[in-house]
């Protein structure tokens, strides 16, 4: 396995863990379930076979540490909770989503979002589309959106906010066929 493929695999695993943590915390904040029972259940689930290896267990703790360090979650009264900073990262005071800050240089990788949200959740699907436009994503095809900069953590928070974890896929691609028009739209030359 090449270096890029290995890094992409690690990033994908970390994104899933981050999404699981933030989804759990969002549910706790909403109060849909008993927080103590929910957190115990999640921690018990994380100890199952899938996460037994030390490297996988370590990635969970690193993701949690990264979110703590960024101030997106906090440990209070024995529980991890999503902070106001985490909520503000998603929305401005008017409830609209903020554009993603652009780095100085483009790393020549495309971030592609693919979503498939059921017809019963049509309202959520429309909110996702409006949000992606507000964040600066460009439409590529039906339910396929493109952005040139790293936005993995923000997408993990969006998945949590809209409760669409498995319905939205985050892909990192080196090239897109005939991407010159896309480069022009984003001002990348």
C-alpha cells in the first residue's frame, strides 16, 4: 500500500471516530437519551472486537484529544459534551453556515461529498444542499459536491448536526476528469 493510500485510510478511520464521538455528544446535548446510559453504551460498543487493537483504540483517544484541544468538546460532570465553540463552528449567529476558511496553498486534492438521503427526509436533503452552497462547495452532479480544501472536521460536525452519518460520504481524490472548469470556479490555476 502506498503512502498516500495509507494516509487516506488513516484519515478516513479518524473521521469515522470523530463523527461517532460528535454524534454521541449531540444526542446527549439534545437529551434524547439518558446521558449516563448512552455514554456507557458507546464506550462499551467501542470496546468490541472492531476496536480491540491498540492502534484503533489509540485513534479513538487521539480523535477525542484533538476535539478537546480544539475546544469543540469538553469534559464536564463525568461526560464529554459538545461546546458552544463546536456549535459556532457550524453556524453563525443568524443560523447560517460559515464559509470554510481557505488555506494559502491548494494541496491539489479534491474533497468530494456524495449523499443519498431518503425521500422521507426531503427537508434534510434540501438543508444539506443549501448548507453546501453556503460553505462554498460546487455542484458536480446530482448529490455530488466538490471542494478543494480540507474540511473533514467540519463535515463530521455537519453529519452530527443533520444526523446523516452514513448518508453522506467524504472522499479525497487526486484528480477529477476534466477538472479545469472546476479549477476556474475555485480560482485555482
